């Protein structure tokens, strides 16, 4: 493995560290125990790179490192202590000696420990892994929750009674088979049921998507979506609390209709007619609810997909942490539950091409709403849509988030953000170009975007791209 100075400079100039990259100053020495702990944490999190001899605060500079003069020796010590191999490189940069530690990802289903602790990173340190995270690692390679059995030893007529087979063919616009055997064969091919020699089983996938009543499936009903409507902006007073009854596929349209029916709307008076406009774009609601259902971690217990509606926002939460960073939701895609995603895509309930969040951001911009906020907790992912707020009432975080998402959206459309395009996003006149420039400057300083051509002296025609581009 060989790292060039060009690659090192690209890492150094990246706007921010990411989950695969760590910088440590370590000018004269670096604690060996701390190095062991970081190696364990990084391999547990999928592998990455530690660079010693570079400051970790932007703007990063090479200051050189005098510690670990023998790379082969430290490689050997790490292997003896941690029982996995890494590669250590020495690079001679014009400003000093740099060490690059290449750490491979852990094997599937395995977590490494140091002095009895399975480690992961947290801000500027390493901490013991949570029980849920460890359980998820040890469950890797085992049959997925969706392939487990929800009901067993059923007759053919019981399958038809429990599952809405008609909706499957209606949604996919297929003719309903004349014989029951054709229905069961199709469902078995989709892994919704399993045919035994003298009976049938319904998988969790089949029950989750097509059950007529989730209460008939004890292990699946807790995955039903829940919609809670509050009075005001807090949780003190609950107006309604409704839990879904039907499977995701057969009940999706009714779920979206119910959510939209609970959302506030604005009355608009045209030249001749009076009408109402929803506070939030329906396409955003559809995409975010579909994403929450599809990408949830089914191994998380005690929680389900929740849609919480407040007077000033709607929050959609899904069990489990995402596979990719929230900052990359717009341009990257990785499905947690591929079989479920495939079926939902074919039934036109969701997009599997990664364009869902793009459409959310685009529709939010069209409605002139604050940018959605993607938040990751210890055991869940939460996405917040905000009701209308004038630009001058938004705080700096709102403006930076909107600027970054606008820049990402332009980039994935093979366009570039400019002062003019950002003014269009916020509906600002040309006379407020300085105001837009200030938002762009703040977003650059926060490390989310950068100038595509920093050598150009023109600010008026400058173009900007996301930090990861």
C-alpha cells in the first residue's frame, strides 16, 4: 500500500475529518495505549486511516513527528497486542515526517476489543460500544429479521385470509391468477411465504408488507408506523395518537392520506377562486415516510417508525443509525433492507436510485421552507421538516444547512451553486447579493462547501461545490 504526497495533501485539504480519517498532531510523541485504542475503534467502524504529524484543526498543517522511528516495529507491536495487522507508511513531506496508519475493516460478525472493552469513537475520544451496536455486529451474517417466520403451519386458505394478495397484483398491475396455486407460487417466489411439504409459513417480510391486520402477527405488529399529533410545539398535549393496522404496502397510501389530513394548510386567494395549499410538500412527506419504513433497523427493539406532527414542524424518526453520514444523504445511497427496498420500489412506493432525498430538498426549496434537518441519535435517525419561516428569522444554522443542501442539489444535477442560484433559493433580490455572500462565507467556514476555483479573483461569478466533491 503506497500513499502519494498528492493523496496526503488531498486529505489535509479536505474540509473536515470523516469516519475513515483521523489526524493527530503527535509532534514529539504519541501515547501507545491511545494508538491501540484508536486502531481498535476504527477497525470496528469499518476501517480507515490515522495520520500522525498533522494538526487536526483546520487549516491543517504538517508539523512532522519524531515518534515511532521504526514503522515495522510498531506494526509488530500492534499485531502482538491487538491480533490484527495494519500497515504503517512513512512519508517525507516538505514540512516534516508523517506517519500513515492504514487500518482494515473488521471481519463480518467480529468486533475487536482492547483490555476487555469493545471500542468505538465518540467526538475526540474512544468509548466502549453500546450493547445495541455490539448486538448488531454479532448478528451480521445471520438470517435477517425480514426472513424470519411470522406465522407457521398454515393452510392455503389461511394465507389468503391473513395476507392481502389481491393488493399485491393490483399494485404491480398484474392479472390475478385464476388458481390459488398461482397466487401462492408468486408469493413464495417473492419470499413473502415459504412452501413446506404440507403447509405454508409467512415470513416477517410478507406480514410486514401485506398483512390485512398486523395484530395477527405478534412479532411484527410492534413495527407498525405510529402517527402522533400534538397541540402546539411541544409534547405536553396530544391531540391524536394512531398506530397503523395494515401492512406497509397495502396501507401506505392510507397512511400518507392520514398524515396529510393532520397537517396545517394555508388559504390562498387567487384572482377568482379561494383554495388551500398544504404547509408541506406531499412529495417530501411520501419520500421521508417511505425511507423511514424501508431503512429502519428491524433489530432495534422498543421503537417503531414515528411521525410526530407539531404546530411548527413534522418529525419522522426511524429505528437505527444510517449507514452513511447525514451530510451525504443527498448524493449517496445504501439500503439496509435490500429485499424490502426492491419490493417497495417495484410497487412505486419509493425510489431505490438514491433520488428520494434529492426530491425532498427540491420540493422544500420550491415551497420556500427552511432546509430539512437530518439528525442521528444513539438508536434512531430523525428527519425534521419545518413550517415556513422568513429568512430573516432563521438562525445561522438554518441558513448554513439550506446553503449546503442547495449546493449538493445543484452538484448532483451537474450544475453549480452561485450567489445568484442561492438568491433564487431564498427569493432574494439582486440588491441583497451581499447577504447571500455572507451565508456562503459562513457555510465555507463551517466546512460544508468550497470554492470550485479558488484561484479566480471574481467573487461575483464564483461557483461552489460540496466539501466531498
